[in-house]
C-alpha cells in the first residue's frame, strides 16, 4: 500500500524496514518482495458516449412520450422560370451526346399542390 493510499484510508503509515546488505528481488524486479497492486477509484466516471446516454433528457410525461414529429404540408410547386439542377451538374453546361451522358440516377417530377377550398363568407 502506498503512503498516499494509507493516508487516505486513515491508517498509520507503514513502517519502513531497515535496508539489508542484499536487496530482495520482488515482482518484476521491484524491490520489497511484494506484488504490485492496482489502485482504482471508488467512484469511476463514465466516459464519452456512455455518459451522454445515461444523462440524456428522457421523456417521462405520458403526453410527451406519445408525441410525434409535426407533419408539414408538402412544398408548393416550383415557378416556371426556375430550373431544377442535379447536384454536381452545372447549369450552363453544353448538352452532350446521349451515348456519353450518364443516365440520371433520380428523376424528379414537379406536381402542383392541390388548391385550397374556397372559404365561404
């Protein structure tokens, strides 16, 4: 037991043995003839993700547990003067032959949103 551990534990410091002419060889070449001990914290702290998962805010109210994300209306159609350009494609690029142009991975169809019902006054 180290002096610090003995002090924290509240016990008396270990007595120092007188040195002999020939030092004793202990565990892994450490003198004293005693095995090494591992000192662990009595209250280890959680690290990284484990701490965040334990301390994250949790829903406890029944109304909050049943609550779902808001369902928004679909976005309105794009104006006619706008052009939809795929990612990584330049708008002013000259069209190439169909043989050298790669096929589009995603086709987008713009559909007008349904008209809102007329309100009666």
